[in-house]
């Protein structure tokens, strides 16, 4: 790997640092006990579809409701 940029930054009063010209909006941060910090870019995306397992779980839940297999009602009158 080659170094793209090198600069010094500081921690502000809220314990934040500023990344100049960051290419990504989100980063995964790993802080090691020796003081090194590793930033790995993350791109958050919307899933294209609901997984088949999730759909199966939803079908099972609806089936249980129709069969009357439900938990007792929760009393929220105290709130």
C-alpha cells in the first residue's frame, strides 16, 4: 500500500477528529491497545430484497396468530 495523504490532526473538546477530504461517509473504527487506530470504509446500502428466512419467519408468526398461539396481553395502564 502506498500513502495517499499524511497530515496531523487533533482531538477536539468532544473527543472527535476531522478527516480531511474523506472519501466515505461511514468508517468502521478499530482502536488497538498500542494506540493505533484503523479506519475501514463502509458503504451502507439498502437491501434489495427481504431474505427468504425473514419471510418464512413472518409467515410463521402470522400462522401462530391465526391459531391463537400468542402471548398474554401486556398491561400498559401504569404508563
